[in-house]
C-alpha cells in the first residue's frame, strides 16, 4: 500500500482547502507529527521545511499558506458508481410488468440539493424534494443508457446484479447489445469510487472524555461507513467490499446486529477510521479524491484533529477544550445550514471543484 509523502500531503491539503477555509499550521509542529508517519521522502526535518518554502509557499512568522489549485485526478464515472452503490437504487421491472421501464434513483440529504442539481445537469433526471431529503429520478431512455455506460465496469458491490438485470432488459426489450462488465477490482486509492461511497453513506464523528480534573482525554475522531451484510437478491454478501475498505484503512471490520420492529433483525458491516494511521490514510485519499456533499466540511476539521492527536495539545486548559468544542461545532453542518453564507460556500465549493 502506498501513502502520500509528507510534501505531497501538505501541498495537496493546503492547495485544495485554502480557498474554502483559511487553514494555517505552524510548520515545525505540523511537520513533526507527519514525520512520525513518513520518514522516507526527505533525509531530515530541516530539508523538509526548506522544501516547503520552495513549492509556491508563502511563509509568514513560521506559518504556511499555499494558493488553491484545481485537482485533475477526479473521475466522475467512479464517483457516480460509488454514489449509486451507497445510496442509490437500480430499479428493473420483472418480465410481466409493463407499467414502467428500468430507471435509477439517487437519494441526497436536503443540504446536498446543490450537489444533486449539478449531477442532474450531467446525467439528466427529475429532482423530487421531500422534507429532509431529495431524490434524483432518472427514467428517460437516453439518460438511463448514459448512466449504464458511465458505471458499467466501475461497480464494486453486489448491486452489480441489478445493473446486470437492467442491461438484460434493454437487450431483450429495446434491441440493445450491451454486456455487463466485471466488478472493479482496482486499488481503492486509484479512483474516486470511495469518495462517492462516503458522500452517500459515510459519517464523521468527534468525541472525548474528561479526566478527574475536567481535562479532555481519550480523543476519538473517525469516519464511519456501514452497509447491510446481505444483498436482498441472491443472498450476495457485502463482505468483500467492506473488508476491502477496512484493509485499505488498516482497521478491523466490525459486524453489527440490531433488533428492528416486528422482530426483524438487521445485520451490517461497519468500518471506522479509528486509529491515527487509518485517519492519515483516509485524509490522504480524500485530498486526492474530495467529497462534494455537505460532509466536505469535515475534512479540514479531521486534518486539525490529526495534528491535535499527535501533539496532545487538546489536553491543555482552557485552550484545548475550546479548540475541541470549536472543531465539533464545525462538524455539525446542520447547525448553520440555514445560513445563506454556508449555502453559498458549499455551492462555490462544488462549482469550483466538481468536474463539469
């Protein structure tokens, strides 16, 4: 498994997010904690600091800021596949149903209406707004065929079964000649599929405990992904993809069991980036292949938490606790979702970085 070097990580981080948030880190402290993870890119810390000042970096009083630049690594078909597999539906009528034709649905949180509208421009469909969410419904033949073309060969979950049925339906009923391609088995860090999957189904958390003196301790920050264990048709398992994600992040795969109404038992797989190394791997990936949902605000917060967890400055009173509370408030996107500034920030972020 390959990781970003310190220089790559810092440059991508500052270049990508400095237009959305003013991210400013003391060079020595931030490099020191990264140095513990990757000691291979440079021979010593002084050389690392010197290199930072030569990559279009503006250094003021020991602080580092870099201008933003547009990323060129983004792959929309993979992102769309991850989005559909995370919170989308591939709906295919059976052979006796004549009332409708195959179509796609993608569900978005209501705060992601701008993202939904941008994707609508790219693939077509109609947006239906509910109280807390909106649904992009794609039914026209040309739009459905376009999506099939985009995601075929880029799926990684058992939902490939539904795509296969959709392709067979068009071959039989519309004289098409399409072939279902195999699951994508390329490394997860090679494209933006996981970014789409996290945008659809991921969550970011920050918690801590207090010691006897009232100081913060046991800092926990992580990204959580959860998927049912068994696909509803053909008893196909999500184990392969979820274990692949857990292996990529170097964390164990968790199994969950929940009792629902009417004695229904729900089983799921869960992945948490609960370690220092796993959060470093995740952030390295998400800086290359960013999020576009409202969860994009979590990434600069996670970068700062990575620094705090290494320096342990969150234990300092009262500044450490104030910092943690500030970071937790920034994670709660819905607290300021009614603010027009927050919406404009999100829209500008999408317009600046989403591949049109």
